[in-house]
C-alpha cells in the first residue's frame, strides 16, 4: 500500500540556527545565560544523529555585542563539528552583529563595513545570504543595490531551488515595532524585550515564537504567538 501522505526523502538537509548571542571571553549573557554550552551540545547531538547535513545556517545575532572575540569563539566552536558533519557553515549578519569583525573573523576577508551578502551552493540547491542589518540600528532593511544584486543572482536558475537566509523577516508581521512599518527588532525576540511580547531570555527566534498563517489573505500575514498554544 502506498503511503500517499509521505513526502519523498529529503535531497538536502539544511540546519537553521539563530541568535547565538555569544560574548567575548565566554561571558554569560545577561550575567547568567550560557550561550556556548547549549550550542556545543546541539552540534554534538547533530553529529550523533548521523544525518547527512549539507549546511549549517546561522541567521544572525551571532555575537551579542559584535565583539571580535565572540566571533573567534563562535568559529572555533562550530567549525570542528561542521567538519565532522561534512557541512558548510553559512554566517548571516544580524542587528547585534558588527560587519567589520564579522567579515574579518567569520568570512576570512579584509574587514569591511559593506553588506555581507553571499551565495552558496549545495549541489543544485542555492542558498543566498542577505545582510539585512542597518549599522547603528536594530531594524532591518535591504537596500536597492542589494535587491538589484539579488535579482541578478536569481536570474541564474537553481535546479533544486533557492533558499534566502536573513535575520529580519522579509514579510510584514502584525507586531508593531517602535511605530515603524519596516522589518524590525520585534522580529528578533532574542533581546527579550517587552516591546515584542517576549517574556524574557527564554525566547530566541521568531520561528519559536510566532506562527504565520500565509493563507489568511493575499497581502496580510496573520501571526499568533506559539506561547498561546
Ligand atoms: Fe536581532
């Protein structure tokens, strides 16, 4: 009997991790939260799973204060596990990150304040990393130049499709942020900020907090808090 409800076996496995918020010297986040230990445990369990992971995608707020040592620590923590997995590591900028140490430490490039956009391939699957950070601010934006670059990249077909990886949600949310209608820090509950309805430090990513019902209407994204379920 056929299993009609089963999807075909995955051709690619991409692991999405976000908001690691590491601090220099392995300092505790908010004075009490261990940012490195749980991440190491996660990666250890991932390796133990034996899953054929193509890529680890870290979507921003990698360092809580953009400190160079935090990026050094993150890279040294993640890369050995990624090597065991045989997985690429994709770093994405978030509003807590700083482009100069991000580019020099994580990307192994000359330090720059330029947007850290990049394209990666895992077989026929393309993953495009977009830097939605706005230096000095917490909200997110993509400039016209970035969007033009993205359009030109998408002109090249990817036979297994394309994933876009960015820190700030690119679609509207029903959560108001500082009166602004742009992608904002409300989309980043990692701050544990009461403005975004996050009760505190237990919240890390919008994927853990909100459910978006994309079928509600053509132009409105209806969300609700997972915490209410
Ligand atoms: Fe953020």
